[in-house]
C-alpha cells in the first residue's frame, strides 16, 4: 500500500482529524504568533484567524499527500505549522503590498484604460520545504513518514547521527522561516 493510500479511507481520515485536533490545542499560541507577525508587518491582526485556517488546510493537505504522519511529535508538528503560518503571513504581506501599489497607481493615473497587473512569482503560495536543500527535504519527509534514523541513513548514504542532525537543523530552519 502506498503512502498516499494509507491516508485515504476511515483510518486516514481519523489520522488527519487527530493531527487537526493536535493543532487546535496549540491554536492560542499560534494565533498569538501570527498576530505578532502581522502587527510587525504593519497589517491588521484581525486576519490571524484566516491565516490559522490556512495553516490547518495546508497541514491537512500535507497529511493527505502522505508528507506528514500522525506519529509526528508535538514539538515538530508545531514547528512545521509555524513555518506554514509564517509563509501564509508572508503571502498576506505581499498581497497587501500589491493592493497598495495598485491603489497608488490607480490614484496617480486614473483607473480608466489601465490594464490589470500581471501575476508575479510572489503570487504563488510558498511551500515551507522550499527553504531546505534537497537532502534536508528528503531527511525531513522520510522522518515525517515515520522512517527510523537508521533507515533514513541507509537510504541517503549517511550515518544515523548525521541524519538526526540534518533533521533537527532543518526543523529549526523551518521554524525560523529560513
């Protein structure tokens, strides 16, 4: 049975609900962090709930795709959710910046006859794994799928302690946002 098949059906649904429940227990902490990031960026903290919802949806999508397993410990689940929410805040900051630029441009030139702005690379949602290099992504994904350190080391041609070190440094980078 493939990893993605494991996350389908009643057992997969129950595992995904369990992950969502665990994230909901950290809701207050995550909302406080999200609000801080929004306020530091000069945005309204009222968008924190929407960003937390986005975090839940993206974590669920990762679980459904087999990139996240229910056995992940709370510390690492929170670090991953923090990275996801940080990226969602960055997207909101970009969106607000683009809206301001559009409004400023429309006010200067008048809105008649102007073409709508073209989408940019910043419009695409960020994957938290993009801040990691290839080997680190492999280590994190294997570990999140439940692989032991020795299995990870064997598959990637390194020692178990090196795999362990890479994983925790990668999780720190994810939690720090880069």
